[in-house]
């Protein structure tokens, strides 16, 4: 999970761990790419925020897909004129979720994505 807002990241980490998901998180998009590069098989899915410092959402997703082209990605965003479900899918994301992300919806999406593998 990659999100530059640590409070959101910690909330989502706790939520996912309560539902028996193993979570690796970072607030750095560059570091996210490095940890995936170091252990690509360790990750089943990536959840990222649209607006990140260091790498743009497109750069982050492209770099992750160069390492693991098969990894599903969920892109989360608040209101944006530049991104929506269609553009997220065109980038290769499995899902696009608007913020605030609802816990029940996120868990449902994760289950659906991970069960399709």
C-alpha cells in the first residue's frame, strides 16, 4: 500500500490486518518500487493513492508493472478532473476507488480481485 498520508495508510493497514491480510506499506512511491523490486513474488496486489510526491501515479504504476506486469493495482483518489474509472483501467489498474474509501467496499474489491487469480 502506498499513500503519502500516514494516518490513512495506518488506518487501512489496521483494517486489512484485522481481516487477515499481510500488509506492507510506505508513504514513499520510490521506496514502494524498491521493495517490490527486491521481493516481487511477495506481493499480490498494490493499493496506491493518485497524488504522490516523488513519482506520479502513472510513473509508479508503470514501474511496478515493469517488475510485475501481472500484479493487480487499485488506484484511490479524491475528486479529480484527470482520473476516473476509465482512465485508471486504461493505465492497467484493476480498480479505481474514490476517497473516502469505504472499508466494506475495499474489502469486497480485494476479495474479488484476489479470488480471480
